[in-house]
């Protein structure tokens, strides 16, 4: 992967030829004037319905600086700075002395131009090639840069402790066998996999990741491009305070999409919306990790695993609508109870399998048990506000709103239950001009409507309030957002349905003759089916609206920027795309997690949710992948540990789902014909404990298998680690020079 820097004395003609041969390589030569770039990169691509010039080239990042437009922003750029030296110190804290040309009264235009030149100088010193060009409407300057110097790239990799993969041959040198994801007896089984995005032959071997140092240069693979993107940003952050730069000087700073890699993912079916029911391949998240990084691949691995595990419940659930009308209540309860037991086992074994598979991915993707050593400080963070009265009041307000929204859900659910009960008690009465028997049928829509309306209000409000809290890092912000969003959404989405089976039979009573619990079950089944269909349609429609709005935005910008002497470039289009922020990531995970919770808790009441969820997951995954590829900026790669806090939430939902299903089977369905409460309680505890024993057994088996898959067999004496392997390798390989 590490290519030598092309000689700078070549003529433009030779540079053009070299670019044609290797315009994608991360260390290919670049040029510093727009004319030559536009001469070389005449390939036209179609993005979101627009024809643009492909200029992603060898670049890793783009910085976008606003510039003066006569008659539009003169006031901003003519602004005088009283103390430009202190502002300079905020941006470049490692510089002891400010430049001598920074004088009081300096204009903002001159200051930003000086900052841009200094940032470019730091980027070049890191070993990156830099170019810049004006946007089509000449209101911005795009500074593109990408690593090009091999020796400095390796220096940066060592300084930033880049994670690199061991060569499989390194295991042979220390008398080890390189682990794979399959094992036959005591031997690792090797099999060929689909080629990488760059066309390299790969197999299922999973060599460990170690921190790069010059001493292990000969026994590790080259630094992967996605890791280079990460360490280039961190390297620049050592010299430039990026949060201040992004907040006060630049408009945008983003990693650049590589068109050819995206087209390869599209060709393999990952992001192709015209193949909506393309079944997910088990190794596709590996290709996603290669381009987007491990934290995006972890989400799609969860989505893939969830969808693949839904096949059996979905197929079984198809028979229920055809069988239920032709059998007695008792037999229907037995069918539902059997399906509930299957769903309990399904949720436990699914989570055990997910844990096992994710452990294998931890090694394969280099996620390890660490997070990024450099935690990006949010540009809105203010250290002086930490622990202040205003910050405490803001947090108190947010949690007060959490309690208010939770209370609304509880009181509204009780109100609907009482009203519905009155309608059934007085069938001859009138409500809103309708017979009570007819009006009662429409009350199920109120439950769904309340969930959707409150969710539509709470989600943007919570995101807005959380983003304006003074969280230091993006990880802190995401954790707070997950906690507050899920706290309300879990009650909002689940409580109205849980209440129907736990509380309503004993307080308001169940609709129907005899106040029998079967009336509550029938009402619950109807409410669940209506809500789930509405949820699938609304989520899918919301995603399509996002894509349509981005398409419309790009087309509108194209019309505004259209001119005879300029062409819009691919990088300029990327600057228009939406960011993948914490709110988008949390929202994506919540859709999967909430669906899993519904199936775990209420699968035995409304089995048809399984087939609906399975059929909706397939096209939704394609639309999400398309959004990641073509309608939002490239994600900045970070190192994470698996699914993080979502693991805890999934396990909590599964635990509660098992308990709720056991309660419904024993107390509501009365499948075991137990006449006494004590007998029912013992049956409930026995079923719940038996399922959780199966869960813990599967987890232990999965942990044992996972350990075998992840840990090299070299260290039966002692658990191996990166440090252990590095010591063994250092004894066998002399220090390498950086030039090779």
C-alpha cells in the first residue's frame, strides 16, 4: 500500500500519465493548481442525479475555507482584530512565538489567509501532498491533502501508535499457527474469501493487530488506508487545535469519499437499492470495515446478524394467520405459547451468537479492547462551564423533561384504557357521533398516534438539548444521548403494550364478554400489528425522504452554481452532503434495538411481527448503505470496542423479554392449566430460569469458542497479547529502516 513519492521534477505530461495509472493510490502524486487538476481529472461521474468531475484522486481530507465575495461578506472580512496573536495561539498552541506580521488592526481576511498557509505548512511537514482550488461560485477555497511521503507516513504511524496487522508469515517465525474463523480439531481451516475492495486476494486468516514501531516493520502489513485517515487527523491535531479551527475559521473539515471503492461496494450489492431483497452476506461487513472503519461495520454486522437470525421465526410466523381462525382458543394459546418459547430461545441464542461473532470481528478489524488514544474534544466544549450553575440547571431541565415525557406516556395509556373500557361497557351509547361498538375499533389508532407524535417531539428536542450540554468528547455526548433517548423511547414504545397485559386486566378490566383476559390479548395483538406496520412504513418513508431531500439539495445547488466557465467537482458535492453525527448513529441503532425488543417481548402475542420485520430489514439495509455511500459525508474512523453500551441494552431487553413471555404463557394463556396462583408462580420461575440457564450455557460455549478463534495457539502457557507477540517478533527481526 505504501507507494514511493513520484519525483517532483517530472514534466506535466509524465505526471498526467502517472496519475492515469494510479489515481487512487493513497500516496500518488498530486498537483497544486486547479487548471492541471481539471485537465487531468476529466472523468465525469453521476452523483445523486448530477454529472460532476471526479477529483477524489489520492486525497484523504478536505478543508473548506470561506473567502471574500464582493458585496456579500465584506463586513466579515473587513473586521479588525485587536489581538490576532492571542487568536493565533488558540489555533496553534505548540508555537512559542506568533509570526511577526500579526499586528493589531489586522483584517479577518488577512488573518484567515495566514492561518490557511500555516495549516498547509503543517500538513506538508507531516508528509502530505497539498493542493487547493476555488469552488465554482468562488466563495470557498478547498484545501485537499493526502499522505504521500512514505518515510514520514511511517514516522507518523509510529508516533500515533497506528494499529497494523501482523503478516501471517510472522506466526511461522515464532512457531505459531495464524488463527482463522474456522477450526477442525486442532487445526485452523483456511479458505479463500471474496477479494478486497482494491482487488487483493484475501482469506479467512485473522492475524492480530499490533501498534506500529520501526522494529516490527518487516513482520507487519502496510498501514491500511482507513487507519491512515485516522492518524493523519490525529497528527494534525497535535499541532492545530482542530475544534477551534472548525468553529471559527473553516466551514468544513471532512474525509473524502473514494468513488471507485464506493462503486465496488455498489457492484457487490451492499448499497444497491435496486436489489432490495438481496440477502446479506456474512462477510460483507468486512468490506464495509475496509472502507468505513470498524465502528460503522459493527452496526452493519449487527443488522446482518439480526436479519439472518430472523429467517426461522419469520417462516414459522407465516402459518399463524391461516391457522388461528380455524382452531379453538385453547389450541391457539398452545400455538402462541410454543412460538413464545421458541422466541425466548431465539433471543438468547441470537445474542450468544452475536457475542461470539463480534469477538471474532474484534480481532479481524483490529478493534481490540481499547478506544482511540486521542479523544476528540468537541468544538463546542467550554472548560470554564464544567460544574457551573448554568450547566447544572441545564442538566436538571433536561432530566425534568425526561420525567414529564415518561409521565405523559403513563397517564395517556391509562386514559385510553379507561375510555376503551367505558365504550365496551356501554355498547349502545354514542361517542363523537359513532356507536360505541364502532368507536372502540378506532381507539387502537390513538395508542400508535401517541407513540409517533411524542417520539417526533422528543427525539429532536432531546438531541438539541444534549448537543447544547457541555460534554467534553464526542463519546461523552453519544453516551448521554443514548441514555436519555432510550430512557424515554423504551417507556414510550413498550409501556402501552406491557400495561395491556400486566395492569389493565386487574385495574380497568378487559374488553369483551366476561371481562376475560383473552379480550386484553386480542386488543394487544391488534394494537401491536397496527403499530408495527405503521413503524415500518414511517421509518422507511423517513429514510426515503432524507435521500430525496439530499437529492433535491444537490440539484438546487447545481442550478445555483451552474456556470459556463466552471465545473462542479465530486469533492464540492461531498461538501454539500450531511454529516453522520451522533444523532444519526444513535437513531440507526435504536431502530434495530427497538425492533429486537418488540420481538423478544411480544413475539408470542403477535407472531406476524417477525415476518414484517424480516421483510422490512432487507430493503432498509440497502437504503441505509446507500445513504452512507452517496448522501452523507464519509465517516471519520474511530477505534471502538464492539457495540459498546448497545450490548448492555440488548441483553437487558432479552432478559425482560424472557420474563414477559413466561408471564404471558403461564398467567395469560394458562397453557399449563394451573388453577392456583402458587402453581403458576412456580411454573413461571421454572420456565424463566430454564431459559436463562440455556442462555448462560450458550454464552459460555460461545466464549470458549470465541477465545480459541481470537487468541493465537502459541500461548497455551499464558494468555497472549500484543506486547507478548511483539517481544517474540522483536527477537527474530532486526530493526528496519523506514525506506524500503
